[in-house]
């Protein structure tokens, strides 16, 4: 009797596709442009301008006092803009995690064909996505509780630090895999296994 296919490897297999990578890249570029480049009221730069400091979830770390100080400095207009930013940020973590995971899955399929256990490393960016959503949840709770302090305010800084660390590790992994692939191509320029179209 054959055991049912496991969902985790199947997802990584689907991510090992040029078509999926292309769609994710287009969607990620669009959402990232809205958040980081556009002059929209919900853009990171707009929130930072109204609040006088960078939004909480764009920092490397934070603490409970910093959360309340930021929300107070924002005023009603800034808090409203921050809420709108968080709505757009519902999509950004997933697209970022899937995009980096897709790149990692494609590279791992080429450089680690004889080491299937290494392919699980492609899940690392999605761990960052999970922490990103935990951070966003803490932000929503902080906004909803203001002017009172939410009990999760102290967790927000920890989630931000953990998210930043995992995302950084994901990018380092991606660079290492790319270097590994380039070196492998230089050493053995034979045909390489391509991702699905």
C-alpha cells in the first residue's frame, strides 16, 4: 500500500517552477512598490513622516515603552495611516516568503539532487513569514488597545527581532545556494535539471 503524498514536499515541488517564480515576482514587486516606493498614505514613508519615526514593524527590535511612544507620537492621523499600512502588509509577508522559498527550492533542486534532506531548507523563509504575521498581530492588538497598552506589546519587539533574524538567514542561504550553483556549473558545465515550466 502506498502512503499518501506528504503536503510539504509537494508544495516545495510546486515552488520549483519558473512559472510560479514569475507570478510571485510580479505580485511581490507590485505590493512592495505600494509599501516602500509609492506616495500612498499607507506607504511606509508616509507613515514614518506623519508619525515622525519608522513604523514599528520596520525596525530591528523594540520594547513595550517604544510601542506606546510611537502610537502616541503618530496621533489619530498617523494611527489611521498605520492601520491602512497593516492591511497592505497582510499580503507582503506571504509573497516575500513564497518568493524566497521558490528561489531556494529551485536552487536546491539543482545543487542538492543527491541530498533530498537539504531541500527542507527552502522552508526557512516561510518561518520568517510566520513570525512576520505574529508581529502584525501584535501591531493590530496594540492599535486596537490604544490608549491602553496591549499585553502583547512586549512580544512585538521579540517578534520583530526574530523575524528579521530568520529573513536575514533566508537571504544568506539564498546567496550561498546561488554561489554553490554557479561554482557547480563552472566545475561541471553539463546539462542541469531545469525547474518545471
